[in-house]
């Protein structure tokens, strides 16, 4: 049984029977048949489908946004923004996919040669709950534009979002079976990965699950893209605009109730400006409005599940128990039926503390004080993760050099880390491998095929 629970009050929203093995088998057959036809579609047909999906999402934006908020708890305004970001990405690939995957001519002596990009087939997408539409669309848009099909295994606490998105794709005119949601338990994913009808796998999730999926897909010799956890550093150097950095820091940490892989989590601040930054940061956090995420004006809703809140509180308690960190704000669950946690600020966190070592997936910010650029970079890289990073400084030229020394898939200078349909997105180290979005993203699940033609005999 798949159960959807409102994290704001603990109420059951809906229940669904899991798909039977027979239903899964039929879905895989249908996906293969649909993709065989879809791969023959032309650029105009693919673009038309993507634009149609985007239009339907915009038309029904309020309904989709409400589902997001009900099932995972983000403020309604952010849920609306998520739907619009999906539509923008669909439109982007509708316009640019043909350029990203156009045939390439390559000089090869007197012969004619080049590279063409062919779709791989049906891709299994294992997706998380924190951006239940966006995480999927940033894979699905380029996958469909490339001529692939998709089977979705979504997080089981957002089943209504998964079903609603499938309906939107179907209404837009996608061939029957080209994109299908399977309501199954996580224990059944391995059998999908091993199935010959699945050509490749993409996962957004925890590093622990990423290692498991990578081993299963690797054994089956199937391509994978893994977008995993992150403990992104937000570096504030001594010459930074502290007021601007602190204002953006609030959004960078607490967007999506602090539950994003690219939320800034470790705020590495030069000691020369640390007191001022912490004061400004704390004031911004105190201005947040915790409440019912369906109410306009709420900026912090509940965490997605109570067990996630409990684990976050463990991390805070362990950090404070170590004795060096200072609790500036928050630090405790908010009483009631919902999975709320008070927006929390920890100061003087050390590299040995839990809030530094582990990814804190919730509304908790950790400030680490440093002495100069070299120590800031060293602290930034002192983690198993390597997803995103931000640098705040008045010396942009120097920041470019600093960025090259930070272990991350993306570094933002004087801004917060965010994904963009035009730019490749992904990490290194325990944050995964492969890229989504941009030209690199669409090519991940394509066969770069060399074609060589010798002189006629």
C-alpha cells in the first residue's frame, strides 16, 4: 500500500495499491513499444509534445502546486515556482534540443565521417520527494526530446504528484506507454534495473541509495546518472558585501524548508566579518514565517516526514553536545501534529561536528569561522560531497581562481547555487556523477555513434 500523508498535520491524503508484477511487466512492454515508435519522431514532433506539456502545467499550475504542498509541505508560493520552472525547462528543450543533438561532421582524411546521437531506449528514473515535479522534468524533458521513453519510480510519499504529472504528459499527446509511473516499493527497483527492457538508470537521492543503485546498474552494465547528496559551502570572504551575502544566505539555506541537495549548508565565514554576518543572518532567519504551507505568506512549512525531522534534531543535538558550537536560534522540533522544525542557526561549528560532517537536510544552518582564503577553501573541500558551492567577495577575478580549487560540480560567485535548464547540473565525489540539463544533460542517455564513409569503389 502506497500512502500519501500531509506532513503539516499528519493526515492521510490518499492510499494506493502497489502495481502488481503483471502490471509492471505490461508497463515495460508498452514503454518499449512506444519508444520504438517515438525514436522515429522528428524534431518538430518532439518539440510540439514538450510545449504541450508546458502549456498544460501552466494551465493547471494551481492544482499541481497544491498537490506539491499537500504531499511534501513546501510553501505554496515555492510550489507554484516549481511548476513554472518545469514549464520553462520544457520550453527550453523544445527550442534547443535539435541543436544540442544535431549530427556533427568530423574531418577524417579523405573519408566522410561524423557523429550522430541516437536514443538509448527506455530509461528508469528513480526520483525523490523534495521537488516532486522539477526533479523529474529536468530528466524527462531532455529524455523525450532525445527520443527516449521513461519509467518513473517516484518517492512513495508523493504518489499523487507522480500520477498527476503522468496524466499531464498523456493529455499533451505522448504516445501511450512512453512515460509511465509505477507505484512500487523501493525493494522492487533492483528487478527493474536488471530487466533487459530498461536501457539506463537515473537517480536523484541520497548517497547511500546512489551507491546501491550504481552497484546494481553497474552489474547490469547499464548507464547511470546519479545526482546525490550535498553539503554545499557558502564562503563569505573578508571583502564581501556582508549584508547582501547574509540576505541571500537565508534563501540559500531555507528555500524548500531547507530540504534541497543544493541548499547552502556550511557557511564558511572569515573571522573579520563573522560577527556581522551572523547578526544579519540571524535577523533574516527570524523574519521567516513558519506555518501552514497552504497559507499565503508562509515561508517555512513542515519537513516532509517526521522521521526526517527526528534525524535532523539528532544532528543538532550531537553538534551542541560536542561543546564548541553555539546555538543562536531554534534547535528543536515545534510541538504539534506536523513535522515542523524551528529554523535553526548554529555558530562556531567545527569540522569535527556532526552538522559539518553530515548533510543536514532541513532548516538548520551551520556557521564555520575561518582565517583567510586558504582556510576557507580547505574547509569547503573537507567533505565527502561535491555538488555546489558559493563564494562571496568583491574581487571577482580572484574568485574565478578560487572557484577552480573548490571540489564541486558548480561554483556560484556572489550568488546562490541554483539549477538552470541552459547549464549542466551535477556533482563529483559522493554527490554523484553524470550531468543533467544543458547540452550535456540530453546527451547522457544517447549513443554518440560514429559513422565513417569511405570512398566509393
